[in-house]
């Protein structure tokens, strides 16, 4: 999710916060089952109960273009802000 | 003192993944070959079609597929093959270099030449042959 989030960043997450286009959301990955963070692009045009999510860093990783849209109830929370990085860390 | 559940849950810091791009260890030159076959088929279809819209779409898709060929070849080159392979098959670097060039602007990206696409497929087959030998070893 670079440049928005980098490895090791701490983020403040509103658990239970809802998805909307443009928001970063934490959700259960539909294939891997792990907690995942991506940006909501839009509702899935084929099924408005689902969300299409995308990554900020086009170079690496995966998103709805590879694993499809995510179910509305897979969304667990919304990222409110990234906490400041330590000035000593990279 | 026991913290109320609401407070302890606030202090939990779960790890969230941004991508699942793990080195999964699954490699196969067939990936590059399938994309190269698409490129060849596009070149053949364009040869018998004067519709400008079709030709533009074909050009765009052919560039994307050519880029995928390069991508899949580079994954094999950098992630699968290891120094002992390059020692045993001294022409391997050159093969990858030539194959990715054939998928580039001087090859299938830059033209609708079926012969170029066939050269590309032959080059991928040479790499696939070495790949198969390393799998048996």
C-alpha cells in the first residue's frame, strides 16, 4: 500500500467502521483468510453488496483485479489515520 | 488491576497484510508460453482484418500480453533459476535476454509479425527445456 502505508506502520483502525469509496479498510482476505488492508474503489457493479478494493502500490501485490470483489461483511473496520513514524526509522 | 475489556481491546495491535505476494515456489514456463501464444494469435487475426478499431484493440492487447511474457520470464530468471543453474547452462542468461527482447519493442510489442512471435515461442521452449531438466535433477 505504498506510498500510503509502509511495512511496519501503525494505523488507527475503527473496528466496525464502514466501507466507502476512497477509504482504507481492513478486511478478511477472500482467498488467504488473513487480515488485509486495501483501498475501497467502488461497489462491485455486478453486486452492490460487495466492494471492489484496490492497492495503492501498482507494482506489487494483489487486489480485486486478481481476487475479485470482497463481501460487504468481510469488511472489519476502517483505517482512520496512520500513526506518526519514528523519526529514527527508515 | 484488570483492565475493562473495552480498554484491552483498544490496546490490541493485530498485524494486517497489505499484499499476499509471497514467494510461493510455483514456477512454470507455461505461463510465459500461453501469453506468447496469445500474441501470435493476435498477429494472425490482425493480418486478415482492416477494421481500424479492431486493429487498435489488438495492438493494445498485444502490448499487454507481450509485457506479461516479459514479466513471467523475468520471474523465472530472477526467482526460479539459481547460480548453479547458470553455471550448468552458460547460455541461460543469453536465452532470457533474447527472449525478453523478442517480447519487447524490437519484437512482438513493436510489430504484428507472426514470425517474431514464433521466434519468441521457440525461445521460450528452449528455456522450458532447461527448466524441465533442472526439475528432473
